C-alpha cells in the first residue's frame, strides 16, 4: 500500500475559454441561394432548418445555458453545418453563399478573424466543444468517486474534440489561420487535456491505496505529458509569443512537481523492499528536481507552492531517515543519479472522440432541398478524394522520414562541420546535452558559486538562530538569579539551570554539527577554488574547441580528390533540402485542390452515371500525383549518391581514427563534467543539511520561547505574591501600632463630665484657653503613645461612643478595645495619686 504523502492535495488544473463570435444573418443569404438555384418552394422548405441553426448559433455566441446544454447545442449545430457543407457552397465567390463568419481568438480576445468558409465555422464550433468539456471536467467534484470518473472522461473527450479539429478541419481553414485553431495549438491543447486526465488517475491511485511502484509510474507519465505540453509551447516561436508566460510556467512546474512525486514514490517502493541504496538515490533525485520546481511554482499558483513545500518537508525528513538507516544498519554504497534505472511512465488515458462526433449520425437538415442521394454521392466522392490525398501525403511524409533517418545514420552534415575548427560534432551526445544543461543554469562555476553562496546564507541564518536561542536562555537565567539574590529564601521556584539542561545539550549538539559542517564546507570551497579556472571554461564552446579537427588527407582514393568528395556531399545535401521544400509545396497544393473541389452542382445536374463523373473529376489529381512520384524517385537517387560519396569520405578522412581521437579528447571534458557534478552534489547536500538544521533550530527556538514565556509568567506571579505579602505585613504592623496608640489614650467615662482640655485633646473651637501640658509619666518620656493625638470618636470632641449592648458584635470603630477592664479617672492637674491601671503604678 502507498505510504507517505498519502494525502496529496488536488492541484490546480486549467480549462480553456470558449471563443467569442459575432452574430450573423445566416437565413437571408442561404434562402437567396436556394431560391435562385432551386426555386421558391425549396427556399420555403429550408426555413425551419435555418431557423433552428440560427437559434443554436445565437446560444453558442451568447454562451447561454449550462455547460451540458451548451455541449448538446454545439453538437447539433456541428451536424447541421456538416449537412449544409454537403449541399451548399460557401465562399466569397459571387455564385456561392457569401456567409462571412467572425470569431475571436480564445487566448487573445482582441484578435478577430473573418472568413467565408464553413470549415472555419466548424473549427470554431469544435474548439468551443473542447473548451466546454474542459470546463465540465474542472467543475466536477473530484472528492466524489463519480466526480472523479466524470472529470477524467470529460478531459479525454476534450482531448478528442481538439484532435478531431486538428485531423479533420484545421487544414481546411484559409490562411492566415487563427493561432488558436492551428494544428500546433490544438495538438498542444490535446496533450494538456490528456495530462490533466492522467493527473486525475494519479490522484485516484493514491486515494485507492495503490502500491508506491504503481503510483510512481503514473506520476512519471503525468510529468512526461506536462513536459510535452511545455515543449509544444516553448518550442514553437508562434505559440511562445501567443500564450502568456504563465502557461509555460504552469506546465513546466507541473512536470517538475510530478517528476518529484514519481521519484519520491519510487524511493518509497525500494525502501519497502529494503533496497536502501536505490531508495536514497531516488530520494536525492526528487529533492534535486524539487529545487528547480520551487523557482517556478511561486509564479504559478499559491496552492502549488504550498503543495511543493509540503512535499519538500516530507522528502527531507524521509531522506534523513534513509541515510541514518544506511549509516547504522545497511552500510551500502549509494549509486550516482546516472547509475539508477529511469522511471518508466504508464499512460492510462487517450483522446476519446465525443459521442456526438463518433456516433455517425447525419443531420437531416436541408434534405428537402438537396436529396439525400446527391448528398451520399458527394460523400462518396469526398471519400475518394480523401483517400488520394492521404496516400500522397503519406508518401511525402515517408520520403522526409527516410531522408532524416539516413542523414542521422551517416552523421551528416555533422561530419562536414567537423572539418571546421571549433566543431562540436566529435562530442558524444550525452556530453553535449550535459554541457547544454550547464549553460542553461548559467555556467559551471557561476552555478556552483550560487550554491556556495546559498550555503553561506543558510549557515549564517542557522548560527544567528542558535545565538538567539542562547541569548533567550541566558537572559532568563540572569533575571532569575537577580530575583533570587533580591528575595533570598523567599524565592522558592526552581533555578533555571536545573530546567534547561536538555535545551543546552541540544544547543551544544547543533554547535558541534555546525563545526563539522564548516570543516566540510571549507574542503569543498578549497576544491572549488582550486578548480575555478577549469570550471569557468566548462561550456559547449570550450569542449568543442578541444575536439580534434577532421583533417583532409594528403592522398586521394580511386582518383577522386577529397575536395570533390566534399563538394559532392554538400551538393547532394543541398539537393535534399530543395526536394524537402518541394514536398512542402506539394502538400499545400494538394490540400488547396481538395478544398476547392466542389462537384455538387454537377451531381445535382446528373441524374445517373455518377461513376463516370467521379472518374473524370478524380483525373484532376493525376498531375500532382505524378509530381509526388518524381520527387520521391529523385530523392532515392540522391540518397544513393550520398551513400557512395559517404563511403569514400569515411575512407579518405579516416573518420574511425578521428572518432577515436575525439573519444580521447572528450576524456578531459568528461572529467571536468564529472568534477562539476561532484561539487554540485556536495554543495546541494550541504544546502539540504543547513535547511534541515534551520528547521530543527527553529523548532528549538519555539521550545525555548515557550519555556521563557512560561518562566516569565511564573516570575511575575511570584513577584506579585511576595509584594502582596510585604504589603500585608506592612499594613499589619501599621494596624498594630495604631491599635497600641488608641489603647494607651486615657478613656472618658460614658456620660461623665467633659474632660479638661489638655495636650491629649485638641482645643475646642471658640475656647481661647490653651490646654494644659500633659502630666509627666512617672517612668519618663520614653513612650510615644502619650503624645498628643486626635480627639476621641463619637461625640463633639468629648469622648468615645457608648459600647454596644451585651451580646452584639463590636462595630468597626471598636476593632481595637481598651485592654483594661476599668478606666481610671484622669488625674487632675498636680494630683500625685496613681491610677488603678497597672501602667500608672510606680
């Protein structure tokens, strides 16, 4: 069963917009033609058919209704157009129906094309049929099993609609053709629909729990199909300029994404079989491809970027686990990327012609005007013409293929180019491809320096993260120690150093990893600097300059000078080019003749003996058939001449020895490329290491941040508690002193005379007499409780309030009671008698 990345999310898919068109008056011109050629009765008979076609076309132009209803209308209208094509000529000719159809480009809506050609109308209808089917596909619910089946079927039918357009109608459109209905564009759209259908099969395989080996093959085929779409766009200058760059970015990004998925799944499949070395190599390949994909998907769609980040995280984690298992258990040698078998794709989709085009049903439109027998005769003649054209076109295509294969076998014109210095003809194909790839990456040394710079940035980031973690822990410990010193034994929480041992151990481990990695970085950097000059020259031009030149011999063979052999070969190659151009012209002439071949009026005029008419009309194609035969025969003779001169060339110029010399000279190029691959792989591995280290340090930083936050909350709570206790103690002390002061004031009996004014009582308002000084205490002046205080509570400055009745609680004013059972009378001025209160006793 599939494991890992099992819940691969659905990625963004593309639908094609329908072409827009302008409304036209179809009924008037057709009725006029029928009336002119067949009479008023037939013109009246075709009114209902014209009304239906007008209604269908209006719905198509306005794109009215649901996609399903629009699909059905497109099919009905296309059948009616086919019936009309078999009966009425439509062109700019004054004797034909002058219907000018106007349609806008689906991808450049500002570009308008107008043609008086039923095939142009039919191609536009077929294009919109494919577009509607693609829209139905992406609107299907892919989370539902039936929705998955519908989406896959609609994508394949959309591909079939674009294929039908290309094969049956595109070549019949007049030049200049709108770009969106050219064979090249429709072939690209067909591939795109198939790629998306295959993508749905891939998603279904994961959902169904298919094995990783099966999923890898399906994913590889998705990548192959998207790559073909990307090549179709970028490899054609017209399409590359016509489509927005997001199309090429999307298809290339999808190709790289699913190539990564395929290699990831292949790695898991080998891991399941305990083939750890292959598992590691495929996982490294996945990460390598993933690095290129990351540069693209950011400009495509955020969902794809998110999917890629998830996949990168899974690949990194899995590779780390695989490498650890190999180091501790298997100890196998890891093969290079070139040593492992390539993943083969498994295509489960194909273009399916929509049922409305494949069911063979014929519309009965206009059958009352042109009898069905005449339409059938015309159809038979058209089939004969199609057969002739197909046969001749196949002969021309076969001739072109034969020339291409033979020249490839003889290595021409590369061997003639090798006569010049600086030729890449002697380079093996795989070396040439690798050098071209290095140049696309910006050059050998530049690319490696870019990777080295990326490593330096990642390393600096990891070091800064680690220092930040240390600073967090040190700051927290410093604050804890300062508060512990301040509060002494009352600071009861655990010291920081007893709680952070594990965190500091992890920091120390990461420091050690950084030191080891720095040593590896230094070795790689030294090797890079030592070979910088060699790597900087690593290019196709440099490699070509190192290849030996194919030298002209001093002696002739069979009395033929080497220059004559070269001249004969070059002349034959020029002749082949001329024959190829002639074939292209013959193809165009054949298609134009077929397009203009309309024998319907003759069929309508002839009541019988259609075979004789067919023979006479078919004879028109005999001259072009003869030209095709002459072209193919001439090319056969030219190829025989090239074969003879090629054998002499090989002998004269010692091509076998030259190839051996090229192989020797290519050894230095191979070594340089091998050095580049080694450094690239080492630097890529270093970049992956620092990315993984950043991830674990980030996790550590979050852990430490949580720890420090928790400690700060605990610190603040403990400080607040200690401060509250201090305040309570201070308040208790203040309350005790206040109680003591009140208790030591001389009491006044309830209802007794007003006490004399003195130092213990403030002067009453309106009493001008000064209060006498308080009598000296027999024990001296050491008790401050006897200092003058505020007037007693309760009355107007005369005494305390009466006590509450027995059994009731004291009011708040009695919180501190007189500690004495009876209050002694206040001694009068000069009275030396002591109070009954023990505090007044001598």
